[in-house]
């Protein structure tokens, strides 16, 4: 794969487990919200405790070159299987007043 837009390939719909995705811009903040399954076959498991995540930040709202990108470590709490998404929502501050609302799926 290259680095231009034509090299970006969407994940097959039957494999996509990132759901309820939304992006809001409010009072100078970009807020990403989504639900993600934490353990799934063929993927790196997201566990309670320390996890390393990657993010990239583009230069505008269109799909394209990422001006910045970094990794960050996040320690997730132990969550019971029966917990609802509302009980497991956390906010993760990133560079440039960007937040990710990561909810357990």
C-alpha cells in the first residue's frame, strides 16, 4: 500500500466491528465516539489494564494525508461482561483538543 487516498481500502463490511461512530465539533473540540468489540478473532485484543493505541490527525475533514500521528497508552478498568456501554464509556484526550470517547462493545 501507498500513502495516497487511492491506497485506502475499506474493511469488508462483514468484518467491521467499529459501530455507532460519530464525530462532533463543539466549542473548539473534536469529539469522536464509537463502540468497539474488545476481543475478536484475528485482531489484537483490547484488554483491561494497559493498552497501546495509535491515532492520526488529518489537516481537514476530508480523507487524506495525516499531518500528525502518535501512539498513547491507556489503562482500561476491569469491566464485567454484563456492563452496558453507558457504564464503560471513557474520554481520552489527544493532541489539538481532540477527544476519543471509547466505549466497550
